[in-house]
């Protein structure tokens, strides 16, 4: 099952490799850490990188309105 991240401004991104629980867990644990992105670049504290339907996106959890599961057939 994929997840959809919906931002407070209404923008949406599909995260096909994670479900909503996995996305929320990453936002909780990595959101406050300085960490290395999947491509090797350093990610500033407060940002998290996700592989999405738009490529790699860097999000700030405080700008997310909600995260929900999306059935594979719709994703």
C-alpha cells in the first residue's frame, strides 16, 4: 500500500514505497535530525527526503496536514 502526503496548502505527493504508518514514523524520528539522504546528500534538520511520484521530495513535517494510505490500484 502506498501513502499520500497532503500538505497544509493542499499540495499532494504519492509515496509508493511506504504506507502511512511508515511515513509518520520517519517524520517522527528523522524530522529533528541532521541525516543523509538516499542520494548521499546531507539533509538539513527539519527536512525529510521521500521518493515520490514526482521524484525525490524534501518535506518539513510541520507543513504536512495529514498522511493517508492509498490502495495500490489508485496509486
